C-alpha cells in the first residue's frame, strides 16, 4: 500500500484512536465517518480506546502473503474491546496459548516491513493481559 | 415484471488452464451457451460479466468491452458491463441480467463470469483474495481470507460442538459429487483422513477444507419466458433472484457464525418465489471453505443453527439425501474461478432440472443457488424451476 495510506491512519493504528457517536453512544474502531445507526442524526466525536479487550475468536495463520510470510505461524483474533466494539489484530503469544475469552491488552509493534528498503509499518497488536 | 427463463448454458473446463487466456476462456463459455440455445450472437441485446480481479490476476480492467470485442459482439455495439462483488461477482451478473430482462428493458441477455487466477503466483493470489474483505482493517492486521473463515470455524466449533471430522465430511461429499462432473477441477474422491492429514492453512482449516485456485468461465442466456420455446424445449424458469449486503469486516458482524446477508437474501428469494426451504430439491451453496457450506445450509433455513454438521454426517446433504448440496462438486471439487462461480452454480441447477446431470442426477423440479462475496458482505440467491 502507498505511504499516504499508512500515514493518514497513523494515529488510529498507533494509539487505537477511533470514535464514538454521542447520539446513540456506540463506539467505533476502526473509526467511521458516519454512525450506521443514526446516520446524519449522529454526532461523531474522537475517542481513544483503552486497549483492554477479550478474544472472541481466533486462528493461527500458517500461509500468508509475501509481506507477512516471515511471521508465520502467527495468531490473529477478533478482539472485543471493553467499550464493546470488535477489531481484528495479531496477538503475540504462543499459538497454543490462545483461547476464546482470553483477556488481552494493546501494545505498539511493527506490523510489516515492505522488503529490505521499503516502508516499515507500525500499529497495534495485543498481548495476554 | 416479466417471467424470465434460462435458455442456454455454457461452461469451460475448470482447472489450471495454462493453455488458454482470460479472454478466450470466456469466449469458449459464451459460444457454448449460444450453441446450447441454438442462437446467433447477433440476437444478443446486452451482456453482464462477473469478474473479481482481472486487474490483479491478469492486469486487465475494462473487462466488459474486452469480452464483447473478442466474442465478436462489438459488431452490434451491444452494452457490455463488468460487475464485481468479489466471489459473488457471477451471482451479481446473473441478477443484473435477470432484472434487465424482467423489466422489459432488453429481451436476450448473456450473464457470464470469468476468472484467470493461475497467471500469478500463490502469494499474489492470496493477497488479491484478501481484497474481498476489509484491506485496511483486516488485511493489514495480517488476516488472510482463509484466516477469516478459520475464525468463523473457531467460533462455530466452540459454540455448537461441531467436530473436525464433520467439517472434513463436507469436502469428502463434495469430492464424491465432483467425480461425476466432467468440468470439475478435481474428479477424485478423498477421505476424512486425507483432509485431516492435509497441511494446516489457518487453524482449524486445512488445505482440503479450502476451495482451490481455478481458471474458468461460465455463461447463461436469459430471455422472456414467452420467447423461450423459440430456443429450447426445456426452458428453466427463474423463480427468484435476490441480493443482500452486510458489513465488509467480519469483526463488525452481529454473530460471526451466521451470515445475516445469507439469511436476508434467502428470505427474499423464498418470498419472491412463494416457496419455503422444504420446496427446494437441491442447492448449490458457496463452499469456499468447508465451514461456509455448513453456515449456508443453516442460514438458508434447511436446518436449525448448529445442526448442519450432523446433517452432513448423516448423509442428508449427499445425492439421495433430504437436501442434496453441491451436486456439481461445489467450489471445493469443481473449482472456484471466483468471478465465474455464481454462474456455474446456475449452470449446474439448469443441468439438473433438464435431467442432464449424468451420474449425479437428482429428481427435482426446483433448485437454488447461493453465492457469497467476501466473508458474507454480499450474498446472491437464485431459485430456478421447471
């Protein structure tokens, strides 16, 4: 992906900055420009998530595309953040330690390097809490 | 709305088609469909082509015009449109063609689908397919497309007690059906042990849980029911064609093991046709992964949630069972050229309803198709009958 595409979501990726709708109280990560429930009646405001969550479901990726191949096998989970919204992220732990309901917390980590001289992408991963 | 019939079907051989190009794959399927309908290309009014990723797989966009040109249809300058909804692109093409004929806008319309996936390497294919889900918030986190369905399987197995062996039985059944389908990519029976011994792709899914990378094309010709007998003695009526959408990301779904878009598209189709799941004689569902077939059977209403593994184990989804599923071999054994699959499903039901499905024939008068884009963000259902 192009540099601007990573860059413009830097704050979201690094610090779990999403948003919430003040009209209905829902939280969004990844952030949304419009509340899917309230649409134009919604009022979207920025919100930084605590980063505490629970594993809802998971897998261990054994075969990945080139940029991720070096990391295989790695665990991926859908994590329910304590604010109630769900996101997809890597969990750094031994794959067989994973279980549904496992408490996790956010950490700042390298996501991928695009080859030897390309962009290094950072973002949020999770570790057992 | 006018009643609409399918009067011609055409399929290429599915598989690793090193011998032929993207454009010629479709030309072959289209020509077979025209021949099947006993029709001249000059009679075609419009064309819709389902294609997921010509841009990634063969570096080609502007698919509608390319196909019309090489099919010899630019002579009459007919409208030719490429439609895309990832793996549901073919289903979308069928629904667009159906709406175009039903509305009275055009009389004779081709709905086709084509994908040429083997001209790039495996890693490129994996990356292109990840574009069926949310690239920024699923793909960039490292979730592959099989990885997303694996997370559905983890959730499902935890909640409903599905066994790993029951999951394997979906593949075993589909391969048994595919043996009898002359265009299938893998005409070879496999065992539960073969599935259990195959390479892990994304736990708990193994290689033989996954549909393969496939080149192939499919085409069908639609016209108003009142014109159908000009072309064939065995027209197949389109009883319903429905479509539904859902969140692009799996993590935003209400329930990871239920595809709400399947539920919605299924209900709409049954309502349009004034039918219930009990009236369906066979169904082609989107088994991109074994777990997807089980979710589809339940979400369409053929059994209650959590029971599809048992239904499969009891042989009820096999030919001769109460609801034969994927008589073509499904995506698993027949192959999954992503843009073509939705049309191939219609071709299989038409063959069945005409009594031409040699070796895998089901005695039924109504069949259904179910085509999924991504992890359930788009679903197209069709019901066909004679």
